[in-house]
C-alpha cells in the first residue's frame, strides 16, 4: 500500500478541508514585480514571498484557509516540505497584490526538509489539501543529527524528553546520558515545585529518564497524579557509573535541602 499525504496530515492534526497546499517554483522574475525565490533563499525570504499573493480569485483563493502547507520544488514531479504556516488573515490588498499575516507553526516541524511528495500536476503550484491528500509520499529522509549540548546546558521540556528518548537524531544524547549516573531535577512549570531524583547503581540517567518518558511519573508517588506535559528536566550533577552509592546519596540529600524540595516541593522525604 502506498503511503499518501493524507496519513501525514492526519498525524499532524491538520484537517484537509482547512488547509491549502503550495509548491513554490523557482523563477528569475515575476510579471507583477514580486521578488522571486531560488534554491538558496532564506526562510525569511520564502516567508515574505509566500505572504504576497494575487488578487485574482482564479489564481489564488478569495478566502484562503487558516493553514498553508508550503513545499519547495525538487525535480519535475517532486516537492519537499518547507514549513506549515498559520494564516492570520489579509493585511493589505490592492488591484495588483494581496498580502497576508503568516507565521510558521510547529505542525510537521519534524518533517521539515525531510518529507517529499510526488506532485502530480507539475504546472499546478497550489491546490486544496483535500486534493493533495492523495499525493504519494516519495521519501522521508533521515533527520539531521542534533549535537549534544553538554550535561550542564541540558534542559528539556517533557515533549523534548520523549523525542530525545526515541528519535535517532538524538543518538549522541542517548549515548551521553547512558554514560553517567547522578542527580536530576524535575520542575513543574505550572507552580515551580521541584523534584530531586537520582540514577545510581545499575540504572544510568538515560534508563531513568526513559521511564519518565514512558509513563510521566517514573514510579514516584507524588508525581503520579500530575500532568507531565508541564515538567522540565535538567541535570544537577553527574557521576561516573563506578561512583560509590553513598556519594550519590549524599549529593541527592544536599540538593533536596538546597532546593527545599521536601517541605515545599515534590519530594516525599
């Protein structure tokens, strides 16, 4: 069975009836004076180019939908995802040009520059998403590796934690976190309360955090009934796996006291 764009839209939570799909073309100049884009155009230039559209309803919809999925050309019948935009409405209009307030959103962000569709009508530069939903997915390229920032700069939202634990582009992060034990901090960003935890013995940081990514609470009673989507993860101190347990326990006690995570936080003792 051929994978189609419909599955991608569904996974991203995009209703095809509420979306427009655009495949830009690279041209030297436009008759209306619009500054064209090329293969080396920046994101800012592509966004500015997308904001400017024709006032002719036969060329561009009179009432374009709230979501625009924008592709760049790649060969005669291929289109590579550039970004998904939110259309906040028309800002200016005259006899020659309409401009729109567009912002990039996070939908399909993990597929940016990776998703390639077979564009069935090379002469057509825009279509309704209900039509594009049937276009075949030609390629989903491997994601570019993300360099590990270092233990002392590591701060993750819960959504980022889940990505780090499961995605291949974070392979260097997974290796680094598997190489250490130590003390970590969970902050509930809704109220600022802290939970100080540790990974020691046979359990490294990666293994411990993988449990949180899977169930949200890691088996900790005082976290069990909280919504983990507001959690922020960071490392307080890391140790070599051969470090004696009593040294790690002493560090954990210090941070619980320093951050007052027992009396006014999420640690039970």
